[in-house]
C-alpha cells in the first residue's frame, strides 16, 4: 500500500468516520483512481471506523506542514 498526496485528496470529502467498506464504496462512487480502491482494500477487514485520513495514512501532511501563510494573501 502506498499513498501520495494526489491519491489521498480523493478521500478528503469521504463521510468520516467510515469503515473500510464504506470508504471503498465512496472511492468507487466518486470516481477515484483504482490505486485508491486498491490501497483501501489493503486495510484490515474489520468494522472499526476510521475517524480521518490520518488513521489510514499517519504521515498525511496537515496545513501546518506547508510554509504557506494564508493570512498574508
């Protein structure tokens, strides 16, 4: 399983919290690339809901990780 920013952006509007199967269904319905569906398929098969993309990809960058100050623009 590998994640990139481009792939992870397809889950930004996912209905959090969501289970693995709900995320796979969302990815298919929203037209996400097959890599997203395959990555979600690699998650454990249980009914534990994920609260955010951070639980799926712990290294997901947050706004604080970028050196962009929104207040300046």
